[in-house]
C-alpha cells in the first residue's frame, strides 16, 4: 500500500487496486494521478571582500558579502577570528587591527538549498603603523644686533625626499624655501610649517616647528674687545677705524631704525650722516662670525 522512490520533475504517479471483496464492482480501480514537482538543488555559498586593505591604522573598513543561493532573506553572522561580530547584515564595518581575520556565515532560506549554512572566504587585514612627521628649526645667531641677517635651518623627521617649508614671522607667511634668511626685530617669533612627501601612513603632516623668539639689542657699547676700534663723529660724519675684517657696517638711530649700511668696508670708513639729525646713534660692525655694537653721538 506504499511506494517509495526518487522522483523526477513531472512524474505522474497512480495506483491500480484490484479488490478481493465478494461482489466488488469497478475492480480493478484506478486512483487519482499525482504529478510530481521537483525543485532543483540550490548550492549555497558566500564570498566577502573589503573595500580597502593594506591601509593606515585607524581606517574604517567595510566588508561586503556576496551570496549565491541565499534565497530571499539570507541570514548573516560575521566573525573576527572565532568571535562573533556585527549584525545580521550583508555588510560589516569597523576599524581593524593588523592581522584581523574576517569571515561570514550565511544561512540560506532558498528552497532545496544545499551547503547551508555556508562559510565565506577569509580576509586577513594588513594595517600599516603611523609615521610621525615633525620638524625643528635653529637660528644661526640669537641674540643678534640690529640689521643682522639670520639664517633659519630646519631639521625634518620623516620629511621624505622633498619636504616643503613655509616660513612665518609673527604668524605672517614670508614664503617658502629650505632655509629662511632675514634681519629680525626684537621679539620676532619665527617658525616653519613643513609638508612631508614621505610615503606611508603619515601622522602630524603638515608639521609645525618649534617657535624661536629673536632677541635683538643694539647695546650701549662694544660687545667685546675686538682690537683697534675707534668710533667717533665729526662734521656730521661717523668715523669708524678698525683693524679687524669687518664685512658690513650698519648705523641705527635711537629708536632702532637702520639709517645707513656699508658693505665691503675698509680699515677706515667715513659715513656721511648728512640729512640725519644730531644725537645718539648705534653702529654695528659685522664680521663673519660675530656682531659688535657701539654708541656714538653725532655732532
């Protein structure tokens, strides 16, 4: 009274029954027909991918599941190693650590699904450490006399092959260059901002340097004994007589403004002060390595 087999789609099954009852009619009797509907097997599988990999520390990464044979509403469970993470979603986003291994398990709701739940491929994250960028600057002279040119030189850390520098004095940009040369005023605050071109995961880029506060003072006399030096005034001229190798002479008025400048000076220099009022002036003698200042009363 039973029959078992593995049907194919469209098979029509009937049974014919022959009665052994006394006085049976319509025997043998044929049953109703059952037409078999056979659904094909649906292999279930899932693959995942990361939107980025081999990234910098602190980068959020989104993983996406691509199901096959998942049905209309597959169920997802994400894993980081053996630990369950995420929610029942086809995507999972987080900030990974180096070496994290991500997989997903998908349970299909397709009719006649095989291989469900299916486990995805494994994505191993490569996370690169941060590289700190920094820069320090140094002044060739500090303190200095009035009008003296000072060279500022940067020392970069992780600056790459061609870092760029922008120089600032009192928060005002004064251009770009690998060094900066200018004549400071007392109290000037000098710093640089470096932009690195190094490869990798840079942090702190662009980098601001230390701030150098310049000390500029004309002084009230010669800074040190420098040999035979004599500075005096006669007939609205300042006379400088010295035996050292002076490259430049600069003259400042009482409020620190430069009024005269001489280059390639000789042993005896006559500086005409015509057009300048009588009074106190500061004379700076500039050699290769040092600055010497003295005071003179213009007559």
